[in-house]
C-alpha cells in the first residue's frame, strides 16, 4: 500500500502541476516537500492530497472503508523553505527513517 500511496501523491502533484522535491511515506505519517503555485494555499494543497489519496485507497483496499470516518487526520504541518536551503529539508526527509520515532499517530 505504501507504493500505491506514493504513486497517488505523485499523480495528484502532476495533475496540479506541482513538483515533488522529496516524498517519504512512514508507517504513521507522510513527509512531503512539494513546490506549488503561490496561489495555492497550504490548506488547499493538503486537502487535495488527502482527499485524492483517501478516495482512491478506500476504493482499492476494501478494508480501509471500515476505518474511522476519515482515513487522514485533520492535522498537518506546513513550513516554507525560504529561510532554510531546500537541500537541508530534503536531507531531513530522506533520513527520516534512520532516526528513532518520537511518537505515533495518523498522518
């Protein structure tokens, strides 16, 4: 399912004309560094990814239909990369699985 989630995220980005810089799917959350159009608000971008992936994953994996009312939590974290080099952000995401987890929860 991890590969399918990555595929769906990339498909949605392509559909919207957004560029994925780095993507890491973890067991309980996703790290996504994406370049979007300035006119797209962070809440719109997060909503597009969450809605699109939820719709397709629930259709393809019947067991997910019986999860809580939503596949994703309502929360997300957004930060701009203006003050930090893009390479630093990308390195942080790329090495995420090498660091110990600091808790659980859904993405």
